[in-house]
């Protein structure tokens, strides 16, 4: 009897209780970190003189989005004469230059420049802009993003007040499907789920990482750098598909004493992902990018995963990857339990309780964000409160996508975009199985010797 109880405890502990506790404790720790950080935060004064900022916008076929991005820079609550805008084109053929010309001809006290690098990729575009920049601060913004009017002001205020800051990311806020120009029930659900996901990632996740000096990624869509911190690195490269995560690690390793942080008041608005296929492609790229950066900086994979201060790559990999598999496995094993004598009612009850637990985590996350976020975010959270019931299913879907990203990272060469993601994942599975079959005979010969 004791052996049976012990076996059941081990089974449920590995496949069920452990992942639930990890997710629940992670949410609780992030909430405590952010709450403590907010309580000790002091107002940051305006500098005596606003510094110059070079804003770099890499663009490829951005005729439909570049105009809104440039207009958001024109409307910044910041001295225009202290701004330098550098648009770096990657070989566009859709009228992007005409959009730039139109906005360059409008009244603007700052400088607005156009560069072209003949389609060599985003990393090369960013590097070209960095080399052309003339101001002490560099801000990178995606061409399909729109900055809040106070975004640059908040960034500059914090950097001028704290000279230990090397780089920072802002808060990414997802627009509604209607604001993104999308129609249909699926795009609407994706937009609201992403909105809640990004709120948790930045208002809790990134701020919690900033508090513990463990910021993992400076968001590629909008980040702010001290120029000399960037120039201490090899700049952006194509070694991984996540150039934003790679540059984050490069700055941490090479710019001694510099802090990385998240400034939540500096907000950038982005359009929602238009379809499940596009969402899949995005998350596959993020997942493989994280693994590729970990491979480059594998010497940082420490054994002490309980260390809460400073970056612990081992802890990140354990939570983001190792515990990913139990979450998925028990989900597929649950239905099979009925064939081993477990009553269907028990299995369904267990699934229901788990789902309710994750709804509770989503509710705690939203409440935490609600206490800190501005009025526009609170209003949207109140309006779309019902989405909390869908968030656990959405997160499970993301887990499946991330698993595909891990497989592709093991079998494919780096590529910034994932084309036809369903076929790529199937091809990755076949490649991995083929590699395993090829290794099997050699292992048998070795064993025989």
C-alpha cells in the first residue's frame, strides 16, 4: 500500500504538481518583486537639458506602416531639434521611400535621414543606423510600431538621472484587432490574448527581471541604448534569429557595470498578430532564438538555479524549456489514464481543477497589472474581463508552438522568418527521426566492440 501511494505521489508530482507549482510560484514571485519595486520607486526629475536621441527605424516594404511610425515621432513630447530619425531601408519595392519623402517634407525641427542597404537583413540595417547616428542615445523602433507621445521623454529622463543605465526596454502594448485593421473572431481573440500576455510579460515579467538584474531580452520593437554601450559590443549579427536577445547578452557581458532595465511608462503600440499561422511562426522564431543565444552563451548556464539575483540562464532554461515538456506530456497522457482504470469523471475533474488553477493565475496577473497600469489599460481590462477564461487554453497553444520551435532549432539552420510553419515543423520531426535512425547502427557496433 505504501509503495502504491509513493508511486502515485511521484507520478503526479512529476507530471502535474511540479509544473503547476512552478507557474503559480513564478506569478507570485513576479508580483512581489514588482510591488516592492513600485513601493520604493521615487519620482524621476526632468534633466536640466534634454539630450540628443538618434532614432533608428529598419524597414522593409513598410509603405502601409512607416507613416504612422514617423508621425508618432513627430508628435513626441520631446524637443524636436534634439531628435535625429534615421530610416534604414532593406531593399523595399512597395513605395516605402515615397512615404518617407512625404513625411520628410512636413515641418519637423529635427533631422530625418534615409539610408538603403540593398536588402541585407534587419541586423545590417540596425548596424548601419548605429554607425550613422550622431547623438549620445540611440533608440531602435520597428517600422510597424507607434510610440506613445511620452515614450522618448520617459526614456531620456531615466537615463539622465541614472548614469549606470546601459540599455532599457519599454512596455509593448498590443492594439485591438479593429485598431490593427483586422476583422474576424479569430483575430479578435488573438489580439485580446496577446494584450493580456504582453501586459504580464512587461508589467510583471520584465520589471521583475529588472529588479533582480536578470533582464533577458531588450524588446526589438522598441529599445533605448547609451551609444557607448552599444559600441562596446560587436553590434547586431545573424548568429541567431533573435538579434534582440543576443545584443542584450552582449551588452551585459561587455559593458562592465552597466544596468539593463525596463521602463514601463515608455510605451510602444504594436498591431496584433493577424492569424494563428503568423502567431505560430512568431513563437517558433522566439523559441529557437532563445535556445541559439543560450548555445552562444552556454558558459553562463549556472548550476545554482535558486539564485534570485543577477541573470541565471540555468533557471530560465529550466522554467522555459525543461518544464515545458511535463506541461505538454501530462496533457496528452490524461486521456490515456482511462485505459488504465482511472474513472473518466476523475480524469475530467482533475483537468477541470488544473484549468481553474490557471484561470486563477491569469486573474492574479491581471489584478497585479491593474494596480499599476494607466487608465487606458484598466479600462480595456475591465471591458474584456471574460478573456481570462480563455487565457489558459491560449497559453497551452503557445506551449505547443514553443515545442515546435525547440525541434526546429535542433534541425534547421537559422532564419529570421519561419515560412510555411506547419510544413517546417513536420520536416523538422522527419529530420530528427532520420538522424536518430542513422545513429542507431553506429551505437550497436560500438556496443559490440
